[in-house]
């Protein structure tokens, strides 16, 4: 394969073909990255922050244009794609405003006279990123990587080559030095081979568990730092004293965001039996009001899935549930239209042996399971290989906090669903990944924490 096809998921038609980089080109880009790093890390923090601010301004100025690119190439509805770009701008502003403080040397603990802790960038970070948030997944990582004085090489998903190239263009147009951010048009095998290269010092990976495991093995073998975000099967727990109306409303928004193709979305609806009927009725009613269609239409709530293969996976998961006795409350499924359209599906009577409860459902499918009490809710929520996020719904804040503290996840939303925020660490436990992005915790993942003792 010498080129990558950009396909419009709403039509299934090829938008354009992009030539892949040769091995020689990739080697030159690696060397440029390493050379640029030596200068970028010495660039005054205030100067770096001005460039970050300029990048944020560029995103806001052209957010409609970039949003339309996301919608056309990936299928995200425009009313979610434009805010994705705006959120990236907010992320760059956050690190521009806070990186100087994050980089300040710290005196050691009392008793360690004339000892300090310094934070230094490690070098080139190889970012291997997925298609579902084409700008956010890349730029949320790039913001703190670059703010700390590191440089980035991007290997984006083959589904979104035009988005990948556009982001590199924005860095150039903003005035960043050449080599601070470069897009590699290569396949997964070629990306994996780069981990052993001396020029690459760390890896930031977002994607599936199997690929993440291979990245971790390669990085560990070559003594490279890595951060993994590997998706989830987030529980959405509705206790008996919850505001059911609000829980159903937020649950629908969370589950069907980005046509269900969201790692941090609600995936398993765990509902106390005393409110199951009320919650289910309202959830089904709200699901039925969602508008499905052209992602560029501002009225559309759900656009296409990204590719045929993703659509087939979700079809197989639903069929598995039905074959094991699940009841179909909203009979969605593949639509008779061009592109990769899949109408929302809601399932009840699900059991823990079904794939929709054991695997990550990366599409517009919502399984609802009934439990007796919060003890059973916590046990069921934790009965998963994943541990990214969770939601707990209760009008008793103390009770909700008690449940939240028992959940084996990296994030919990109480009477809300989890969304990434610049000031909060983002990441999971178990097979949902290792390490954190965002906040000062994410910022320090790719910094050398150096102790200096002066006598």
C-alpha cells in the first residue's frame, strides 16, 4: 500500500487519496524532530506559551472549517465537531497559562538542604492516535507535550489522513518551528518499528487493548516511557433515590455521543429495580427523539459510523445479546441508506455473559440491566476488564461518594457523565490503560523529574 484513502462515512465514497511516506522520508522526519527538540527545549517558556496561545486563536478563528473537515472525513455530527475544535483551543490556553508554574523547580522536603527538583522534557514523543475524536485525541496530548518543551511525531488513524495533515498545517501557520509537530503517513506496523528508534523517547497511545499491549511491550523492551488510553465499558449506575429524569436525559446524551463511538461514554446501564421501569421508559422515549442523518446538518444528532468494519462489530454484539435472550426495546440497526448508518438500539433483560456487557460497545447500543441495591451495583460495575470512567446517580451526595470510591476506574462522575477537562487527570486502570493525560499529572508523564543536590 502506497496511499491512504480518505472516505466519507456518510456516503461510503472516497474523498481523496494521500500518498504515504517512504522509509527515507520518515527517517528524515525523525532526524528533524530530534534536531528541533534541541532548540525547542531551550526556547523561553514565555515564547512557547505565546505560540500555544496563537494556536488556540487559529483554532477558534477557523473552527467551522475544521469542524466540517471532521464531519466529512469521520462522520461526527457538525454540532459536536465544531465544539471539539473549540475544546482543543481551551486546552492550549490552559497549558499556556499554567505550564510556567508547572515547570518551576521545587525545593526538596524539609531537611534536604540546597536540594531541588527540576522538570525537563525528554524529547520526541511518538503519538499514535485513533479516529473517533480526530482533533481532540491528538491536540489534547500535544498541548502538554509541547508546553513542556517536548516535540511530537503523529501517527494518526488511517481513517482520518486529511485531519492529520491539517493539524500539521495549523502548527506551521501559527509559527511553530518546523519539526515541533510532524504528521507521519504510515501504517501501524511502520509506527511500531519507530518505537525502537533512538530519536523517539516516549510513546502516547490511544486505541484498542491488543494494539496497546503491543505498544507497551515494544516500549518496555526499549526502555521508553509510555502512556496508554485503551477504552472502556463504563458503568452508568442509577440508584433508587436518583433524579431519574435527569439520569435518563444525560444517559442518552452520553451513550449516543459521536454515534456511540466514544471511549468515555456510558456503556452499561446498571439500574436499581425500584426505578428501572421509570428510567427505561424515559430512556427509550428520548432515544426515539434523536435525529439520524447527514452529519453536516445542524439538526442531526447521530451520523454514520466510521467504517463498515466498525458497523459489523456492533451488529455482531447486538445479535449475540438477542440470541442469549435480550429484549429489544428500540429496534435500531443498519439502515438502508448509503454510507455506514446505524440507528440506535436499546436492549433490556441483558446478562453478564453477553458481549454487550463484557466488551466495549463502540456504537449506538445501550444495554440496560436491573440490580437490587447499591452493593450489587458496585459488584457488577467492577466485574469488567475495563476501568476508564463511571457515573453514579443519587440525590444523596454522601451515598454517591461512597459508591464512587468503591469503583475501580480512573474517573467517576456523580450526577454527571465523565468528560475530559484540562485541570483533571484523564486515564484508566485495568485494561483501560496506564498513565494519565491532561492536568499537571499528564504534563509530568513526559518530563524527566531530576533531583539536584548542591553542597
